C-alpha cells in the first residue's frame, strides 16, 4: 500500500459516514490527516467514524452535515470544517447517487437527483474549496467516477448515472487545466464493481470486485506530495474490465 504522508493536512470526504467514503476517510486518518466526516442523514454512523478516525491516528476529527447539492448548505459545511480544522487541503467528492432502473420507468425527481448528487455536488464542493487552496498554493481534489464512462458507455438501465459520471470526468479535466498554476491537482478515481456494491455481475474481472484497499491505493497516489505534476487524470480501478469486448 502506498505510504502517503498527510501529516499537517485536513481532509474532507463527502459521504464519509459509510461505504467507500468511510474507508477513504479512515485511510487519510491513518496517514496523519485531520478529517471531516460528512453526512446528510446518517448522523450516528458519522460520529462513530469520527471517533474511529482518531483511534487510527487523526490528530483531530469533526462531523459536518449538509446537502451537497445545495449551495448554502455547502458553504455552511465548509465554514464548519474550517472553524474546526483550519483548512480543507484535501477534498474527495465521493457523494453520487445511482438509479439502476430503466430510464422510462424512472421518475423525473430521481433522474434529477442522480445528476445533482454526482455533477452539481462535485461542482459546488470544488468551487467552495478552491479559494483556500489557491491562497495556500496547495490542494488535492479527487472525484469519484465510474469505469469506462470516458468511453461513452451507456445503458437504458441506470442511464443518468453513466451520463453524470461522464460529466464528472469532463469537469475534472476542466478544473485541472484551470488550476495548473495554483499548486492544486484535480484527478478522478473510477471503480467498476466494489466490494460493497449492491449488484455483482457473474463475470467479474479477476474473479472479484475491487476492494476498498484497491481504491485507497489509487486515491493516495493522487494525494501524495510527490504527485504534484499529475493532474486531470483518471485511474480506472476495474481489474481490466473491457465492456466493449465481443
């Protein structure tokens, strides 16, 4: 496992009360970062993660609530993190709902929610993090994508998720270009099926889903101080999955 040193850094992982977000936040804590556990509805779980983060080595931890699709809520949660931890040096945009339903059977509200939680939330949180990062001339932003979304993969089932994740990767490249002179890197990590996924296809690459450790390895590469020249990139954590194969 890559031995990234995050001592002296403060990390905010959206949606970190459970799942992938939880594991990424705890990995940052183990590497010396002060951490902010974000949640929207899972308050008890968030406080448990914050306590565990300290047990694993975080110098400080705090819990923040907010709807990351709402601009005012995003401002408030960042204000709260900055009040407690001083800065947000590392931002992982992990929140992103999906909807494994045929597009014609999906109501408009759920369709909009997928775009809001994946694209709009990533935009809002990144925009709010940037002024402080630019002032300190350091920042690491990692957005969570989906494997093969750069290839234009689409399916009638879960269509808005594929479309939204393609947008996340476009936003990643744009923001990397826009921050290239600011000491900030912006990258993406795109898994296929992860160990906590709701559905598992029969033919998984390498006979298994991606583990949390597989994702942590990729994220920590981007967060490392020595990765400062790597920006606008996307690591697909998919075991060599080739959806276009016939």
